């Protein structure tokens, strides 16, 4: 069965959506990703959707859901590389993904994740001290 | 069976007489615009039109017939040039309608029988009315064409996206925001975000005359779309009245950073991207 690969990069997980998502694929990704976050104890997740050209309301909601689930499991999630057409479609569908962090490309996403994880670590250290 | 009309022959044989009368009549008419058009040009147009009509008439007086195509094309040409020269619709139409009197004069001169005269007059009137209406329509079409082209140009002109600094884009909006414009603005902005890798976009609404719920919704859509692409938006240039309207209408702008002036927005954008402005020593000492 077709699966979306999940790569481990240091503390982060990188999910690159290289094919057009259909509903089943999105559901599988949801299962796989939550499983991997727990197994690898990842602190950050990057979801790269730069190859995604077509979205519908279901896929839009799934992207939001997956990001929220990852956050519940204490992994910062950044959705990166959304295409202009996809962004416009999502907004027109009324899915502006509130609470999901976004970045223009993987580079900026990684930077963003590193910063927020550092912040968190500092915060925790402060509380412990 | 329609009786064979004399009009085609009359127009052909009396061509020179009609032309002379017609041009004289046009030159003395109140609708003549000497400021817009030279007399020689008018003479040339009249001569060509009359000879085309004379030829077309040989194939009957139904202007839907292919034989009338040259006449219609020529009228199209005239309508186009007169629109460009700034003629009014009635001035353009008079070009055709002024042909009535010379026509009637020659018909009266060549026809004696009253019944026949009546039929000939009627045929001439119908023909010239149809042609007159046709040129009016063409005139109108040309005008509409001009308006449509200007609208398109306006759309393109009025939505520039400018880069203020590394990572900072500005989008100065001028004029009312409707759905069609919002779509173009959004597309331009998102495209530029991809091209420049900008992290902050400043939407300046100093030039937007009124903000109602619809415009506000369009603005928020643009902000949401830019955010999905990983760029933060700042809305600037909010005038006091607009701030009042926004609150009265109950539009929620709390999700978006808003600033009163573009300068403030730029300053905060610089701070967020880790850059800053400092004054030089000379400027500081002046204060």
C-alpha cells in the first residue's frame, strides 16, 4: 500500500508529501505520524506540502488535525511550502488552519523549530532551577 | 414578389450628384466637428461609403446579405476612428442619417408616379435607418471596448507588491477592494512571497476609501492566505474613521497586527526580522 515516508532528522521528523493526498493516505499518515512521534520521542515535526497541488476540505482539515495531534504529543509542528493556489483554496474553504505554524520552505521551518525548541528547553531549565 | 426597385440604379447613375449634396449638407450641419476631423477626410470617407453602398445595393437592400459586408466593415472602421477622435454617438450616426436628404432629392427628381415614389422613399428610409442603427451599435461597442480595456489596465496597475527590505514586502492598496481585485491582490502577494522568501508582508490601506464588512473580510482572507505560506501580515494606514467603522461593524482584527502608519509597520517589521534603524551621529546631534 502507498505510504507517505516519515524521515527522522535529529530531534525532528520530516514528512514530505510527494503525491496528491487522497483520503485514505491522509488517514494512514495520521496513524503513522502519531506512532512515530511517540516511538522516536520527536520534539518537532515538519510537514512539507510543496508538492501538493490539489486540496479539498477533507485534506485541508486533515492537515490541521495532524498538526494539532502532533502538538498534543508535545512535538512542535510546522507546515512548510504551501503553494499560493493551495493557500487561496484553503482560505476560500474557510480553513485558515488556526494554531498551525507555517513557514515558506523547509529551511525556514527547521530554523523556526530549532528556535522554539531552544526556547522551550530554556523555559524548562528555568522552571527546574 | 417584390417589384424591382429603382434605388440601386438611381444611386449608381446619380452618384456624383448625391455625393456633392451629401458632403455639402454634412459641411453645413451642426453636428460637423471641424475641430476633430479634416474636411478632406470627411470627403474621402463619404465618397468611399457611397460607392460601397452603390455596389452593395446591386445585390438587394438586405444588409444581412454577404454583399453588404464591405459596407459594414467600412462603418466599423469609421466608428472606431470616430470613437478615438471623441465624437458623440449622435455625431457618428449623423454621418449615415445625413445621407437621407440627398437620397430623397434624387428619388423625387427621377420618380413621377406617387405610389412608386412612396415605395422608393420607404426603401431608402429603411435602408438608411438600418445602416444608421448599425453604426450606432458599432460606436457603442467601441466605447465599451475602451472601458473594458481600461478596467483591466486599472486592475493590473493598482496592485503592485514592493520589496521594502530583506524579508519585508509592502502592498499599498489603492481604491475599493472587491472580490475580483482581492483575488488578484492575493495571487500577486503570494507569488511575490514565494519569489522573495519574505517573512513579513505589510498591507497598507491608506488608499482604501471605505472599509465595510466585505472589504474587511477580504483583507482577513489575504492575511490568512499569507500566513499559510509562512508570512506574517501587518495592516497599516488605518485612518481614524476607518478604525471607528471597523469597531462599529464588529470586525475582529485582533488576530492581525495593525499599525496606524506604514512607518510604524516598517519599524516593527524590521525589529521582527532582526534588523533595526539607527540614526547617524550628525542627525542625533541636531535633535
